[in-house]
């Protein structure tokens, strides 16, 4: 029997410590359980985290593949890497920015850092981002604008200290089960309460003391109605606002009448009063993709931060706390060189650019001048330009991005390199497939949503023809630039040390963290500038408040509700929204067999189903948007308001329908609402664009 190995769950960003035991013979994990010594979870773990780690569904990639005569066929690593390098070199010989790189919040810090070093320092491309922009970029942008830094102020230690827990546009009961246990426990205390703001009923709503069922896409209107009511009631924390904030007068002048804004949100003024009153107690506001995935995601997240600022709910036991989805979204922000250089160094600052170029041993003028577009803009550039090469790492844009018909068409028109542990919709399109290690098979670190770094370790040997993400990146990098990548394999500890050294003196200082320290303490929260320092609640110290803004004050905002990006009309009279299910995560690639998915199940209010009865055939209908049509099974559900259609985010067909417009400040796409109609399914069943029974093709690539 192998010994249990202490590591960290990489299924979600709660960051639970796990003990993993490898199988006695062969490759894989035999047993996984929560680690009672780990300071984050003290032995707790959720079913999904354990199951998807131990025994994931989906087909593992076990050897490199290349496309020959239209088919993916096995090849050697030498040939696969050789092809990747030659296509990249030939693109670089022609032009800069001919290669796009799409990374992931599911890589270790080490792999994300090396991918950024390769993309920015070796390729010098603008066209580089991670899928984290698809889920939490609006929250990040809001934190930067309000606080001058992207770190959420609270930590998990604040959860039991709060009385009011407001969950806004999120479903942590299924998204973040271990953290939700702490929220639910605190909310069930005598002074506690749980308020959930969501257009639809959910597992979190089931536990709520109050469900605020606003109209889809009106979160900003509701937040500003509550702000206006707080000002009207005289509940502003004057001393805090006076001493530590700026922009309050502009905010106050911009506020709507609460009654008018409540009407826009489709709620009563009583609901607005309820929220305003609740915030007089110590309050934590948590939010997720229901807020962030909107053309007004940043403005809405700013308004939620404003609610905390105006009521003085900023300090231990209170504050704005965005719920990060992917395990290493936070680490990606610190180390991946997307919007900032490692350690949140400003992208366009010449001194920081010199520092980074020196550390990487690359010419500073090779670094791109700007950080480039987000994933939607990158796909647009591939489609319009087109770029020569696109390299995806641990991400599945053909299922996870909005308007996936357009994504599929764009990626089919370029040389696509797909690096992944599992066969995905994106892998199916690739020209070269690089089989990567997954959790329990590789070494590194991960950073959870409260900024805590902990080790991930291998509890089993790697299958012979599979490599870690970091090793694959190093193998390519060492051929392209042996100065930046001296070795064809990556040493995780040396890579972590290089990353930490580059963050010294920055707002996200990791220089006091080392593998030795993590082995001793299991988890360390940044900023940690010395070997015994650890970050706590951000922006408040024994000396008072310090915000890293020019004025040292936190900033209020004035964004106003602008309406739905694609409102319903005569042709598409309903609104589609999406949400999580308990039995899957992200694009569901660890909980389904590729190409064998059942039809998606659409929750529809019984009244809406009855009104559109001519569009139903034996419980099925076709949902149509301006981009595609998807056949679904209808589940009548009065937890969904009339006029709304709800689909799970995890099904690969769902993003055929969604809208690829983005928040102009965060680049996060407006996935949460689009206009749709229903029509009766054709007979016989049309061919699917995925080879699944769930999709009917009206987009150009179907
Ligand atoms: S809550 Fe998240 S990190 Fe914890 S065990 Fe579950 S999936 Fe893993």
C-alpha cells in the first residue's frame, strides 16, 4: 500500500488540502480524502472534489497525436514538439503576434508562470490570455479600480465573523461546497442570515432566509437602488467614508430614485429596504459569474464594493469577496503575465519591463507593448487575421467560450496545438495534441481564492508518454530560446523560486514563500515578503487603512444600469441564462464521456412552457438564438421566472447559443443573458455539430 501524499485539490478555488494515495501497481489514484492537518479545510472535502480527482470520467490522452489525412494519429514526443516548434518558428520569421496562446486557471503556479514567460518573453505575443478572463476578470478589474490592487480584502477567517451573508449571482452550495459549509454555518447562528440575489432558485437559495429574485441582467440597477436607499436612510458610515474613500459625492449625485431602480430590477421597494437594513450588520458580499459575466460586470462588481464601502463593511468580518471558480485563478493573476507582470507589476511601466526582461534573459523590446485582448478578442483575431498558430493549454474553448460555433470555425482555420489531460472538443480540432499530466501526477503549487499558496504533489507515477504542463512548455521553450529556457525539462521548485524572486517588493510579494516553508506550514497567504510573514485581511493594518491608490483612499464608482446586451424581441422573445449543476464543473470534461452527452435539460417556468406549447414535442424543444439552435429536454420548473430559460454551463452545446460581446474594461464575455426563442424539433432528428444528440446545426461550422 502506498503512503498518502499531502497535496491540494485542484477542482475548485476553495483550495482544500487532500491526502492522496496512489494505486499499488500502474498509474492513478486509489484513495483521496480531506487532510485534517491542512489549515484551509481541516479534513473537509466535497464529493465532487474527491470523485473527479480519484476517478474522473472522460478519455485520458496517453500519447502525443498529430493530424494526418484528417485523422489524429499517435506519434512520438520528438515529432510532436518538432512540429510545434517549426510552425511557431515559421510564424515568428514572418511577423510578431502570429501565435496565440490560451492558458488556464487549472495550471499550477509554476506552469502558468512558465507559459507566460514563453508567450510574452519568447514569442512576444499580444494574443495571450487564460480562461480565467471568462469567469472573474470583471471582479479583478473592479478591485483594481476601487482599491488599486486586485486582492479581495477578506479571507476565510472572516466568514464566521459576519452576520449578514449576501450571495449575489452565485451558487456556492454546488460551486464551492466546503466554503459554503462555513457560510451556511455562520448564517445559521442566532444573529446570522443568508440573503441570495439570483433570478432563479438554486441549491443556495434553498437555504436562504431571503431570496431576492431580480430580473435577469438587472444586478447593477438593484445594487444602486440599495445604495440609494442606504443614503436616504442616513445609514452611511460617515467617518469611514470621510477618512478613507473618495468619490462619494459623485456617487450620491449619480444615484437613481430607489423606487425607479427597484422597478427596473423587477423587485419591490420592500426588498430594497430589506437589503439596505441587512447591511447595517457586519456583512460579507460574495459574488460570482452571475455578476461578472456581463457587459456591465465591472460596473456591477464596483457597485457591490460600493455597498461595502458606504456602510463601512470593510474590515475583519466584512467586505466584498468574489468567489473564484478555477483552482488557480488567483495564482494565474499573480504569475501568468497577462494583465500585469509577475507580482502585479504594471504592464506598461518601463522599469518593471526591464526587471522582467532581465530575469528572463530576453530583450526588453521583445515584450509586447500592451497586454492584448481577452479570449473573445483573441478568437476574433484568429478568425479575422488569421493568426498562424493557436496553442491551448488545459482549456477547452470550443465548449467554454460564448458562440462556440464561431470559436470552432476560427480554430479550425489555424494550426491548433491542444495540450490537455483529457480528450475535449478542442482536442478534436487540433493538429497536434500534447498529452499532459493532471492532479495527483505533477509537482507544483496552487493559490486559492483567499490568496493562500499550497503544494500540489504527485501521488502516482506518470504514464510513460505523458508529461507535466511545465515540462511540455520547457521542452518547446528550450528549442525556441535557450537563454530563457536553459533546460528541456522544468524543475518545479527552481521555477517557484524564480517566480517568487520576481515578486519581491511588489503588492503580491511571495518572496518569503518556499517549498520548505510550504512543507512545514502547508499553506501560506500572500503578501509574504519574509519567511515568517503572512497576509491577512487586506488594506487595513495596525496603523489603519492603506489602499494602494494614488490618494491612498478606496474609490466609489458611478456606473449606471444600461439594459441587457441582447434584449428579447419578437423573434427571440425569451432570455437564456446559465448556471451550475452539482454533478459537474466548468465544461464537464471530468464528468462526461466526450460525444456521449445526453441532451441538455432546460429549466422553464410552467407558464412559459404552456404559452409555447406548440414549440414542444414530447417534452423536447429547440432553443434558437441568433447564433445557433440546440435541442433540449424541457423540465418545467417554477423556480425559474416566466420568460427565462435556464441551461447548465457544463454541457458542451450550451455555449453554441451564448453572446460573444464583452465588458469593455474587463474583456469578460456577457455569457449570462441572451435572447432566445423556442421551436418544435424537426423530425427526424437532425445531425449534431458535436456528434451528440443535443445540438442541431444552424451555425456556419455545423
Ligand atoms: S470544495 Fe473545491 S477544493 Fe474543496 S474538495 Fe471540493 S472541489 Fe476540492
